[in-house]
C-alpha cells in the first residue's frame, strides 16, 4: 500500500453514537485540501458497537483503518497501538469524541508543514467544556511548568502532530493519561522546537467523558514519578 503523507490516530471508547459523524466530518475537510491521509481509528476496548461501525466504514473507505484493542489499558496505550500501525510521513493524534473541529486539526497540520518545527500542537483557547475542567487544567499546567521548567501552554491540548523523525527516536512508556506530558518532556529534552496553534474546544454532544478525579490523581502521581526519574538521571 502507498505510504500516506499524513496518519492521524483517533482513539475511541464506546463512541458508537458519534463515530460515523466524527470521521465523515474529518474526511470532508482533509479531502477538500487534497491531503493523502489515513485515519487510524483505535477501538480502545469498547463494549458497544464502536468496533463494528469502524469495520463497516473501512469496507467503504480503506483510508479508515481500525485498530482493535481488546482490553482498555489506558488512553496512552490506545494511542500507542495506533501509532505503531500508522504509515504516514507525518503522524499525529487527536481525540475521537468530536470536541475538536476538523478545521483546527487541519490548521495544526498546515502549521507543521509551514515551519521548521518537528512538532505542532493545539492550545485550547475557546473552551466550552465547563469551568471545573478549565480551572483543573490551569492548575495542572502550572504545576507541570514549575516541576519541569517547561513554558508550554496547555500541555494536554490536541491535536498533536509531528514528523516521523521525532517519533522514531522515542519509546512511549505511559499507558494511562500521561502521553501528552511525556511527549512534551521528551521533545524539549531533545532540543526540538514546538509550534502552538490556538484552537477551539467544544462540549460533548454525545457519549460520555472518561476523565474522572482518578485521572487527576494519575496525572499528579506521574508528574512526581517523572520528576524524580529526571533528577536521578542527572546524577
């Protein structure tokens, strides 16, 4: 099969209500731009009909490539499984829940191609996911910046799109929700440039968010663990 220019990984967990719409809207935008792409859609241990829907869509358009994870071992693990299957020269991932406008994904992709950066990400500036999430995100980003001395806004902002040369140099270690900070830490420590693009962030119309208070605890534990590991490596 021909290597596509762009591989976008989209993790989905119990998204049967929106999977078809999300992919159709994204394909419409990419098709109009004339980009050679593949959508690597990860059925991340869903227990609804998400996997069946993805297989049906693949039969219609092989640029939709389902990857099935039998047991959900975490958000990062789902993305990691998708990235292993991705064949593009440029790789990326975004949420598969429809909260990020496909036009914003396109803008991040274009920015990467317009600059000498190897990594480009979205920064959520028009958020509609509730004040509690916004406050928690602000606090989390502040703690991250203090611990790691990295002045990058919205660590968890997506999409994250990067050149294969960067991906081939790293190994993803996390399985839970820590993929975004892990990538930023490894990127900065390798001396790479990061490009930011301001994007919107809509509220969910269907489905259910899987972020909980336990997720927040995971973030905090991981930040402490990674900070300690970096200190030890410098000794």
